[in-house]
C-alpha cells in the first residue's frame, strides 16, 4: 500500500503541469454525470461514498453533483496529495485516506457508493474482488453501488492490456498504471458472487479515446469558449452508441448499477 500511495502521489505531483487535459477531463466528467443523472435515486440519499478523488483533484469532478443528491459525501483516496488537491478545490468535501481493499468504515455505513474507474488499477483480479467485498460490507442493505471499470470486451482495451505498460507509458498512450479488469459478463458474475443483485449493465465513453485524447491535447488552450462547447457536444454525440447492440464493443467502460441484498 505504501508503494502504491507513493506512486499515485507522484502521478498527482506531475499531472497538473504535464497532463492538464482540461478538455478531456471535462468530457470524462460529463459522461459520468450523465450516468449519475440516470442512476442515482430520484430522492436525496443519506450518506454517499466516492471511492477515489482523482477527478476532484484534476478537474471539477463529480463532487458538486453528488453533494446536491446526498446529505453527506465522503471521498477516499490512497494518495495524500490527491486528498489535499481535492480539498483545495472543494473545501467542504469530507476526505479520508483509505485503501478500498480495506475500508475504515463500519458495516452498513453508506446508502450509495459511486466508484468511477477506481478498481481497474490493481495488478490482479483478486484485488478487485477484495475491494468489491469491502464495498458490499460498508453498503447498507438495499443500498446501491454505481460502478465503472475498463471494458475488456472493447478490442482497444483488450489490446492495451496485452501490451507492456512501460511501453505504452513511454509512448504516451497510457499516462498512469492500468491493471486487471473484466468483460461485462464476467463482472456481472463476480458481483453476484460477492452478494450484489445486478440491476443494470451498460457501456459508456464510446468515442475513440486514444485519438480524442491526443486531439484534445493538441487543441488545449487554442480554442475559444464557443468552440470548446461545440467540441464537447461532438464528443457527447458518441454516447448515442450506448443504445446500439454493439455498445460493449465500442464503450471504453462497463457501467453497472447493483444493489446489496
């Protein structure tokens, strides 16, 4: 855990100057917010847990929307610098330094857990399973888990996971470590084995990610506000592919809404 925390501290220390990616981060937030608008309960929930704070440290993130839909929001992260950065952007956000594989909360503490691409940074599958067991434990009976993971059914993700991380990182294709993940069918099976009832499975982030990230980096700081809004609308148009039968081939992330029995 110490080495992992140091690694993510180093990522956070360089991200703001080396990989600002404001256009791309804004699109990522928009996709996640659209998903939350669909899947968060219509009534205001009690306590909500967000399983990492990278979004809040590097962009506007999801916290303002989550805070409007929950009576209390707690965000955790393994990296101290990310905790500090997220608090500097959202001074009323409650943050806790914690590892999702061993959470410092009592059983049944949360009504909703939002976990956006947190668990796909572990080297091996059993660490994902250990994390899901912890999320099940701290969720109240009847509470919901809103989870996204890298989608192994997407050919681009499958190819990426077969290639050495160091090579991809050196080429600038992958900015930080990515790890084990699942296909939609396998993730459903894992969640059911942990004890969740899977309510919905979808796929999000349908734009060609590598090409769009490179394009966004080239355009960063060169576009006026109106052009940026048009670019954002263009990227969001790709999300219509989530209605197609091929959505699990084009979506970069699996999205799952599950409930604790």
